[in-house]
C-alpha cells in the first residue's frame, strides 16, 4: 500500500492550515518531505497516526523556515528516544551540505550531547542533481529545481510503479523536462488563483497561480496533479475555487488536498 499523507498545504505564513510538508508511505515505511516551520510537525504527525520513531528518512528541499525549522524537532524527538532504546536503526537526513552544516552547528551549540549522535545514528546525506537514492524500496532521482535564488531540490521517484515528481515550492523549470515529462503524479505549488494575482503577487514571490501550475501539468502530460503551498484566506472554499480554475487548463485528475488528506497511489 503506497500513499501520500499530506501533513500541510499552506505557504510560510499561513494560520488556517499547516506549512507544506508530506509523508510518502510504502508499507508502513515513510519519507518525510520537509518538516514545516516548528514543533507543530509533531502534532501533525500525531494527528496522522504516525510515530516520529517510525521515521528514518527526511528530505529537506531548501532552508526556508517553513520547510527546515521543524527538522530540529524531529532530531530532538529521535535523539531523546535513541538512548532509551526506543528508536531502531538510523535517521538519514537528505539535505545540501550547506544546510547540513547549519543544522549541525546549531544543534551542537545548543544541545552538544544530542550532536554526539551525528554520524553514528543521525546521518546527513548530501543532495546534488542526478543523485540516485533508494528510499522505502523506491528509486529516487534528486533534481536541482533551478530556483531564481538560493538552492532548492526536489525529486522524481518510482513510487508503486508510478512516477511521482515533486517540484517543491518553486515553479517547474524547463531543464527538468526529460525527468518530469509523463509523470503519473506531479506535486506542484500554486500560491493562489490567477484572478488573485494583484492581491497576492505570486510571481514576485517566485510562485505560481493555479492556472500556471495546471498549464505546466498539461505541458508535461501528467496524469494526476496535486496542488499545494497555497494562501489560506478562503480555506473552506479553496478546493472548489482552485479546482474550478484548474480544470480550465488541465484535463487530468486535479487534486487540491486539505491538511491530513491521504492520497492512495495504488
Ligand atoms: Zn515554502
């Protein structure tokens, strides 16, 4: 049984939903993709019925607060359980070298004893374009998302025999065409509706509208499109509004999940 557990769907400053992050599950094993901006990640995991002690792989796409700060709480929880004998195996964090250094230095400065677990039970695995990883019995290919600023990574994975592409919270870049074209599942950001451009200015924030994301999915011939990393001002109507706009530009299966939705992939 393979599925996506959507832990959060909102952008950095949301208050009506949680920061964008999700779990990929394959037969009770998980990859946590981004960690949110704080210890609310522990609550979302609890609501999803997933114990932190069952997480062994964490993928950090980039170092913005809303994606990376929750990692400290994952590390803290697991580092507390390891000496008690309550955490089997290792924690592998897939993250760029620069960001690994930020995390290491901060943890070592504040909790030196916790830092002793680095490289013995808690490992940092460098991300670079084209790197192949095998996680939860699936092949991952790491993608440099070519952001306009900073560094930002996503991945393509063979998930339950289907190709899933994850382009995090930056617009799809044309250089990724060969990797992403024909994806069965595309997870793409959409900050707001096309009609709300003046209000939210998504392009100035290096984000897309629903229309933009749906045109990308059409160009890439994706079968299923999952939109996330949105504004939250009209959260109760979000799914209806985004679906209505999106289906004008994309004829596949369009999903606008709410926090804690579970999307079955097979
Ligand atoms: Zn973000």
